[in-house]
């Protein structure tokens, strides 16, 4: 059954914003602060730099998505270029290391914030709460008609509540202590001398900015794609950049960066502790913010289930996965088996990985996939006569160079972050995890040829079996 065109401009705009404003709110701000040694000026620079780096990527994606309005985003573009081995490799990395980890990160972050509110100091409770909300959202999308499109708008609006609360707290109780001379100059000279420390900080902002491309995953279901897709990509990117910079300023106003840490120096829930550790702010506002923040993760999960499952559906259509993944529900037209596969992979990550590990797997995988995507966009632009060029050649070349630099920064930053985390915790197994992850990622390419060889042997066996029956 073919998926229907059912999303308008506002729905895909809200999908992009909702998919972006998720786990990054809880994870990235603390990670960026940690990597920038909690210097306010350098933190703001990192957020602005990350936003500027992501703009060229979105502009390139806009041209490709406009030319080829089909579900599957980069995967479809690679299939169009007839890079069959690369398309399988892309799907391998995307499903195992991006789609599943993105959903798992949202689940773990949701579980962590519930544990913080309830006082249950056990990571398995966090994992349990994450799995429960995942299953509830899965059931909602599968069985409630028209819940998907309009729920993007509803969840995006609900996500603005904790963000609005933080800004109100900043205006009422905030101060400028974070921007005093002593705080700004803290470790500044050291960081300038070792500027490579900003690479992992920028990498974490790239994780936070990931999500706008969600629109390209469902291009085949967008009404008037050539009109709506470029507009939604550009406006969502601009809106997210502005919002993140405002949030960084708001959080710095609420409390000094060093006061964002939990009693055990944990940096995963800096929002809650920035509020709680300010003696002028009533404690109930910290709990209220955490309660409202759960809406952010629910909204992200709702978006992730929509567009990440579409790649599995597309791979099934193209013959890289079994055909039964194309089955959809009669009532809601949702690819239920694709969504179930995504759910199973997510639960595996939730049970056997930490939030930091899952986040870094995601960053490494995305940097590799974006590099591959940029390569195929270049190929299609110059080799496919049906490609609709939006930009002139000089502009396209500049956008390409900037996008490749962003991929290099993200990949390098993720590796440095793994090394620094392992060195700090005296657990260098984290770095080995990083290397093992990269080996499994790149193993997908030769696996395609093993798959083709296996299919060839099966065809020979079937042919021999058929000939034997005819002789009998």
C-alpha cells in the first residue's frame, strides 16, 4: 500500500522543530558547557558556530529534497544515483546507529528526568520509564486515526511551555553574574591556547541541531513538496538557531555555569539543577520545569517514530529489506512492522547503553552519513539531467565545502569527546567502544556484497531444484 500525501507546510515545519527540540535540551547544554570548561562566552560562540555550520547542509538538502520528493531522504537519493552498495550501507548505518539511537536517547533522557523528579536513584527505573512511554506512543500512532500529523503541532506547542517557563524564571530571578569579568575570563587563555577543545563542544551542538532534516524523510507524503519543503527547511533552521541562543543566554542568567551540576557533578539535567541551585528561586519551579520538560521528550519520540520508520519502509520497497516491512495499518496507514523493528532496536540500546554512549554513537554515525549524502548530492547535480538546480555553481561549491567541514568537525569532536570522557572517568573502554562502533558501521559496505553473493547462491540452488523436479 502506498503512503498518502497528508502533510501540509505547517505540519512539516512543526515536525522539524519538534524533532529538533528534544533530547538536546537535556543533554547538549550540559555537554557544551563541560567541553567549553563552562566559560559563558565560549559556550555562546559554540552554539552560534554550530548553527552557522548546519545552515549549508540544510540548503543542500533543500535542493535534493525538492528535486526528488520521495520518502527515504538520502537513501532514496543514493538509490537514484544507482550506488547500490552505498545505499545498503547507508541504510545499515541509519537504522542501526542513527534511527534507533535517536529514539533511545529520547527515551533515556525522559526516564532520567522522571527519576530526578521522583527521587528514584536507579538507572533501571529510568530505562523502564523510557520503554513505557515508547510503547504508549507506538500504540497511539498505530491505532488512533490522524494522530500523527496533528500531533506534531500539538506536541510542538506543548514543548514551548518549559522553554517559556525558563525564560520567565530568567527574567524574574535571573542576574548577570555569569557575564562578570572574572567568570568570562575563567580558563579563557587556556582554551584559546588549546582551541581544539571547542571541537567536541561544537559536535554536541550539531547533535542538538540534528532534526530539521526530518522533513526529507517524509517528502513523499508532503503536499506540494516543491513549494513546502524548501520553505520549511529554511524557516525551521533559522527558528532553532535563534531559540538555542536565547535559551543559552536564559540559562546563563538563571545561574552560573558551575552551579548547573548535580551533587555528583552529573551534567545530564543542567536545567533542573540551575534552577534548584539558585537560592532565590522557589524549589517548586524546578520540579515544575522538569515536569513540563517531559513534554519535550514525548514530542521528540512522537516525531522520531514517524520519520525514522519511513526509511525502513523505503528500504523494503527498494529490496534491501524484506517486503513485509511495507505492510501498513488499514485505519491509520502507518507502516507498523517498520515501526515495530525500530522499537525493538531502540529497546536493545536502552537496556545495554548509557545516555552518553548512545549520544556519541549517534554523532559518529550522522557525520559519516552526511558526508556520504553530500557526495551523492554532488553526483546527482552534475550527472542527473532531471535535478532541479536552485543555486548557481559557485554558491553550490561554497555550500558543499562548508558542509564537509561541518562533518569533519562533528566526527573529530565526537572522537575527542569519547577520549576525554574515558580519560576523565579512567575508563578507556569508552574509546574502544567508539572504535568498535566505527568498525561495525563500515562493515555494512562489504556486507552488501556478501548479501548479493548469498542471494546468487540461493538462486542457483532454486534453479537446480526446479530442474530436478522437471526431470522427475
